C-alpha cells in the first residue's frame, strides 16, 4: 500500500469510529428519554393505585400504615412547596 492508501484507510477508520460514537450518543439520549417516560408512567400508575386503595376498604385493609406514611410525605411535600412559594413572594 502506498502513502495515499494508508491515509485513506486512516480517514475511513476515523470516520467510521466517529459515526459509531454519534450513533452511541444518540442511543444513550434515546435510552434516557425512554427511561424518563417509563418512570413517568410508573409514577402515574402508582398514584392511581394509591387512590384506588384509599377508596376501597378491602384494598386498604392491612395497608393503613403505608397510606398514613404516604399522607405524611404528601403533607411534607405541600409544606415545602408552600414555603418555597412564600420565599419567592418576598
């Protein structure tokens, strides 16, 4: 092989590696978006299940403490949100 062939091979390998890196970056971004959508869907399902459990005495039975814990966390979240709004208003 001559110098130009070596140079051409080196260029092609570099271009191929750059293409694979771009493909990999795009796939990592896509994976992150899919993960975010998955977590959002799970959260929505979880919230709907919590509401269903609270509304059905048969489902609530034996889960009272878990629901009380969730209610306490919800109150804490609301208190923090209220405090943030108060600070922002000042």
